[in-house]
């Protein structure tokens, strides 16, 4: 099986509307995954979490990790989205937050809006389709209704 | 009503285009079946027995004349000329072609309508009191809060992959007409004069396979914290709701497994963390939203002309009967709320043809500020009709068979599309509703039976809310035949209760006779002016069981509920 690629999602800096801070572009920065992930913290500061893990049970404060991976065993299990929101908003985790496992390009936008900045995707991912998917919706109600909610930047 | 602003329109246009792209990728073989299923469900598209079924959202049941006309055009262009209004105030089209759905949605987006989150494991259409803003018993108009919740829950990035569907209902009246106790979250404005809006919050209600009444999780939630609190509930549910079994995945199962106190503790601690990073709704935002729903077009001279109504009633008994049954008082003197009955004899409950939609759109423009409402009971309402216009309106409604004076009676039944259309259903519901209509076609008999609600679901998913009917009918299947189970004593409102099963199921040939026996027993046992539900509460299931099954208990075959 081909080695998955890591895609970094950057937040678009320009503003073209009230919710433009949520616009992003997709960009592949690391085509080869070189490290072996495993549950728990590895030597180089990686922590892997699954859907049943809870942020409040982490062995150390989230800020001590360089990369936190959240694994999706199946794409329609949404627990990882809440874990990401908690890490970013309540624990002010500022390191890399990576989504791995069964994730689909149509989910990239919402994953990013919950705070993921890198995605591990199949090697044959169509980057043009991914960019289309990420940029499909640039207007977000959550920011309209309640400033700050939903727009984790 | 709420008018879209530029961001609203932009979001809808983007979402419409996004979904069109997903459909095209699926048709081109670029999107896996399992993924497309999830994506199409999040946009209201089911694959049903004969064709796709598309459920279009009608937020809290409120429509403009222009929107109803657009629904009529959709019915004509993409369907077989009709639509089906649902118990969740939405409308379903049973015959669109998958290839045409993107264009259908593009057409609807022109009138600010869509199918976003009308199915799938997401927050569904926010439902409310059909009398919102016009009811005499209202504490506060719930619609601004409904719209705030609608916007907040639309494409919320965190809650697009919940364990199961999630339904929220809001009422601002003393009498609950939105069945808030039977929703995943129910919100009821608390009557506290002079203070800012305060909600009583219910959680964990729901029907389906395991019906539960909601429990109170917060007695006095400040309106400013509404979205933060709902977010806390949804986050706990998203993280802890069961995902191993779809029949155990609703929040009601989680709440009951943990117990309301433990669940509340979890929600409260999450809420506290959320409040550290997110302020609540500002008074300004709430006020701006309220301004959308202020109705100021009432004619101040209307009350002085009320004598006309008495005059019209005196000269026409049919009209008087319609006024008595299909209209109700408005909070503004001189105006009435009228119900257009979608339960004419022979009609499938909740169905309306394109001509009827267009006629109602016209009546709404002429008589009711161009606004139409959909009720949970699957009727349509014109909420602001001058009493002096009632006679003309009645004549117009009659031409379109929308004036059957049966609101609140036995034949005003709630009914899902059943096995004739739905791939989930076990039994046909439309045949039974039509048999009931034929058997109970005498209006005087119906009026004698009085206030009585009959609700029917074609399967245990309970789209017809059979648990909440004074008389509930549940379609089941055994040996490839359609059978029907009866429950008695359900109610959706302040006196909410889940109906109790009467006994073994009936065949299609027996079910109407069984209902007739129940009603004969009621007529024999009732006290003066006692409603069916009150007689049942006084006597319980047992005597009704004997009246229906007799002493012989000849039927030995039972069905698992």
C-alpha cells in the first residue's frame, strides 16, 4: 500500500467578507510519512489519540506535545471533531493537530474548522478535488451568530 | 419572518453548488456508495422504494407565499404534482430523479429554501409552535430563538457526524404545541415578567423504538447562554453517545443510561469550560433577530367590525361549523387564525397538490400578510385573517377542498407515508387512514366524539408519532402481511404522555372495527363533556381492552413491540 501523504491546511490570510477568516487553501507539504505512530507519546513529541480517548485523561498537558494525532477508525464517527475543538479552545493547544485514519476529502473543511491543521490522506488523493472541497463553503454561521464559536484559527 | 442577508444567500449558494458537485462525482463513479449515502442524507436525500425522496426544510414551519409557489413549481417540474407535509413541519417530494436534484435545489435556493440537514446524524430542522407570535397564551415569540438555533446548527463543523439524528423544538407559550418533551432537546420559555428570556430545558425525549419523555436538565437557562448550553449538551452527546447500535444511539439512551443527574454534571462542567472562551449571545444580536418577527401590519379598525362574523355565521350553518372547528382566536382582536385542513376525505394526510399550494399562496397574500405555517399535525395555517374576510376565504378554500371542518377531530389524523412510499415502513398507513375516513364520514358523529387525536406510523421509527396519539396506530409486519398495533392515552403537550399498548395487533381488515369499538365504549362511558383522553385516564386500558378483544381472547399470536 502506498504511503499516505500529509496535507497541511493553511488559513487564507485575506479577508473578503464577515467570515473570511475561515477560508483556507490546501497544500501538500510532506508527501512521505516517515515516522511510525503508535498510541501514547513517542520520542519525538507525537501523541496519538483515538475516538474513545478523553482530553482530560491525557498523561501530560497538551502543550508538551509537538504533534497530536487523532485517529478516525470510520469516517462517520465524529468524536474526533469534539476532541479537536476541546484541545484548541479549552486547552489552548497550539501545536500540530493531525487527523488520521478514515477521513474523506469532503470532511477536510470541517476538520480544519475544528482545529486540525494537517490531514493524513491516501497517496492517490486528488489534490485538485481536495482544494475544491476545502474551499466549497467559506461563509460560516457560527461566527455570525456568536463571534469566536466555530472559527478556530 | 426572517429575511436572508448577503452572507445567508452566499452560504446557501455555496452549499447548493457543493452538493451538486457531490452528486456529479457520485454519478461519475468518483464517490464511494457509503460516503455518498452519508453526504446525500445530510442534504435530505433518501433512496426510497420507487425513486429518491427529498425532504425540504421549512424552518419552524414558516413559509412565504413566494416559497409555497416555488414548492408548487418543484412539485410540477420534478415530482408528480404534489408534496407531503411532515410532522416536523417539513415537506417531502417522493418522485424526483437523482440527476435532477441539483437543479431542483438550485431552483429552491432562489427563494431561500434548501434541504440542509433534513436527514442524517445531524441537528435537524428546528421546530416550533405553529401559533408562534399570534397565540393568546404566548409568553414570548419563540421564532427569533429558533432562527438563532437554525443558523448556529447549520453546517456546524463539530456536529456533522453525531451518533444519530438530533431534534430540537422550542415553544414560547404556556400550552406546549411543539411537543418539546419529546425532542432530543426541548426548550420552553419560562414565564418571568420583567426579566430577560429564560428557558426551561428538557433533554432526552424522543419516540421511535424506545419512547422516552424528556427530563428537565435546566430550570432557568438565561437566553444569552442558549447556544453555549446547547453546544455543551451536543458535545457530551457527540463524545459519549453510543455508536455501536443505531437503535441505542439517540441521546435519550445516553441520558437514561447515565441518569439525568450524572448527565447534567457532565454538561455543566463542559458548559463552564465553554463559557471561559465564548461569551454568550449579546442583547444586540437577540434584538436584531427579534426585529425580523415583529408583525405590525394589523388593521387597527378590525375589532370594530367583528359583528360581520356573527352575521355570516347566522346565515350559513356550514360556514359557522367551519369557523367553530377550523379557526381559533388571535391575540389581536378582530383577527383569526385559520387552519386549511389537509385531511379531506380520500386525501392522504399531509399531501397537497401544486394547485392547492398555489391557491393557498394566493389566499395568504390576499388575507394573511403573505405568510403560511405548517403545523405538526400536517395542516397549513393562515395566521392573520381579518374576521371580515373569513367568509370569502372559506369559499375559496372550499373550491380547493381545503375547508373540511375536521380540525382536532378523529379524521384530522397524523399519518406517515407508510409502506406505499417509504422503504423503512412495515405497513401501509394510507390505506388505513382512508378506511377510517370512510367509516367516520358523518360530521355530527365526529363532533360528538369531540377532541381526539389519531396518529399513525407505518413502522417503529414513529414518524407519525403514534405514541403521542390519544389513539395511536403502529404498522408492523408479520408473515409478509401488514398488521396494526393500537396504543391509547398518548399526548404531546403539557399533559404529555406516551401511549400504552392495548394488546395484540389487528389485521388490515380488523383495525377500523377495533377503533370503532373503542369509540363506542368511550361514548357509553364518558361523563358529560369529558374528552376521550380524560375518560381513558379515568378508566385506564383494561376496560377498553375488554371492549375491543372481548372476553374470549381468541387471538393468541402476539408481536414484539
